[in-house]
C-alpha cells in the first residue's frame, strides 16, 4: 500500500509514476485527498469536542466543591449531551478511516522512474541476452511428448487424481525435480541466504500484507472452512515472518530462501503455449526474499538478478533479462525484471523468474519497520525473486537437451541427479 504522505506531499511525482500503469492517477489522488481531508477535519472536530468535554468534566467537581450544586448539575447534563455528540463523531471518524483504507488498498504501487511506460508484454525492454539458441531440427519434440515417450511426466495421471494443471513425475523425472530444488537451495545458502521452511497455507492477514488480497483473490485456492489460502509463492509466508516488527538496523539486510510447492488458480486457456508444464496450477519453486534499507534496495535487486543469471548459466540455458513496462508489472511491484529461457522445441521464450523491488508497498501493509541512525522507526524495503521456478525450467532442459541417446543433464546438476542422461 502506498504511503499516504507520499500521495499528498509528492502528488506530482505520484501522478507521473502511476501514469506508467495507464491509470487515471489524477482521479485516484483527488479521491484520496478528499477522503483524507474529511478524516482530518473529523479528527480535528473530535479532538476539539473531547478537549471541551474534559474541561467541562473537571468543572463539575470544582462546582460541587464550591457548593454550586445547580451549576454542577447543569454541567453534568451538558457533559452527557456532549458525550452523545462525541460518540457520533467517533463513528464518523471510524467510517471515514475505513473508507480511506479501503480506497488506498485499491491503488497499485507506483513504478520506479526507470520503469518504461507501456501497456502489454510487447512493451517490455530486453536488457540483455546470453547463450546460444539450440537448433534441433524438425524432429525435435516438445517436453510433454518427451515426458510421455520416456515415461517420467504424466499429465494424464494428474487429471485423474486432481484435474488439469497438476503434473505427476516419476523415476528420473521425479529425481530431476528433487535435484533442481537441492541445487537451487544450495546455491542460495552459499550466497548468504538463510533457508526457511514455511507453512504452505496462510491466513488472510498474511495474504493482504504482501498484496495478494484483495488484488489476486480469485487466483488463490481458498480453504473456506478455516479461511486459509494455499500459497501462490513462498514470498507470502517468508515476508510475513517480519510482519508487525521493528528491526534493529544491524539486522539488515535480511536474506531468506525457501522451497515450497506453489498453487495458482490461473484462468484456463487453450493452445501449445499452455500445454504440458507451460502453465500449471501446482509447481515447485525456490524463492529468495530480502528486507533492505531503502538506500540499498536497488543494488540488492541487481544482486538478486545476478544470482539468477548464475543459476541459468550453470544450467546451460540460453536466457534473456526483461525490464517490465508499467502495464505488465504486478500490482505490488515498483520495478520487476523477468528472466526467460529459450525453449528450442517450442521455439519460444518461457518466463522462469520474476525479481521485484516493492519499495515500501508491502512493508506499509506489513508494518515492517527498522530503526535508523536517529532511532526513529521507518519503513523497510522488501524484495523477492524466483530462484528458480521449476516447471518451465524442466520444460526447457528437456527440450533443449534431447538427442538420439536420451536427454542430457547439465554437468552442474549431475552430482544431484546421480545420472548424466535420461533414458527410456
């Protein structure tokens, strides 16, 4: 949630940044100021009446001591009348604060100045590209055909057990999944990230704090009886570890990593671009999360990007880095880089990681603060990134490394898989 002071005191900057999302920022900020002005006026009136009541209440005792019973009784009656009026203003203040809060949570994060304007993924900027694109020829098979042919990926069994978008892995396919998870976790801990094993369900407060509610309510699986949500990413529970905390400055930066399954109720569609592992409702992912001082957060973002690049190089996958335009960014993000790998059999780029800086948007909801040099609490910056999401990584590894003898495993993964080739 954007800070109210920023929207009021830096209105021009807020308008310029929000305009990158192709929204009418002027109308939003006008309404925000209107609600805040009403809140302030109501608070001022309430404070004045409360002060007057306090003075009047003190006078009752003084009048009684002075033997002025009639005047004291009149003051009591006036006090009772004022209390009723104050109760009305308290109700009005509560309603106004609630309306302001409900309005603020509908406003997306303000994109960083470096974020390009744009409306669609076609407006994203390619920052860099690395690695040779494999040329496999017309005989190359997509991963869903390879998985069926080699007998380790079973999309049909997932449909039988649960529904479309819930894959089943067996044999070397299952071992490959486990190897990737261990490899990604090991690389993150070597880079100084503390491993966390969080719950896979969260309450509504946690989902709200990181921006999933109310923006993405329809995309999460909801266990209605207990009012819990299956996590769409480890970002949600790990970031919420620090909800309602005031951290000492020397604890920053905080660097956490966690592996979890992820669950997403994405809208269904048809075609090769969503076949197999291209879009699934359950997938495994290793997530890195950071809490930073504001002055360090964008250097941290670049460091997270470099970490993901190192993983992709180790997996010998051609990849590219995109800077997302304002219209393609997530609701809570101030700046996002997407990392994509090239899928040789499908001849297309697949997103495998999003790395985002949320600035104070999440921490404002989380009430996550740290004490600066002046010992005053201030909002921290939060960041997270996929390092990495397995489903599309697996798709690209299978397709890019297929050959007549089997599917080759990159050298960096072989100590984890225990084999160098997936065979029939």
